[in-house]
C-alpha cells in the first residue's frame, strides 16, 4: 500500500469509529418510555425507600406494579427509572420481572 491508500484507510476507519461512538452515546442518553413495570420484592423495597408508590399486582404473587414514565438503555446492569414526580431511582435489572414499553 502506498501513502495515499493508508491515508484513505485511516480516514474511513476513523469515520466508522466516530459513527459507532455516536451511536453508543445516543443509546446511553436515550430514555425509553414505559407503560408500567413489574418488580420483585427487593425492587419494591428499594422503590419504597426512595419514596415511590408501589402497588401489589393482584394476579401475580410476589410482584409489584410500578408506574414509571421512562427508563434508560437496556444494556446497562442497572436501570434508572424516571417518574412523573421528577424522581429518579436506580434499580438493578435483576429485580425487574416485566417491562411494558409504550409506543
């Protein structure tokens, strides 16, 4: 390869890397709208300590319904839940039993 070929390859590689970085940054800052959320007893306890209303699910034993507005990207080990009151609560994803997305 001559010098021009290496330069073109470097520019293309840098462009692909920047596109992938932009996608990752956008995914980290995007909020996904939720209809509602079901959590287990540990998740319900964390949410109650944060001052969030948690209701027992009548048709699912040991599950609790949470009315969160949105959450963050699905590839992190914790989910930050955003509520209508402006509260934000970080919850381990292992405590979530069911996600119901809006849209």
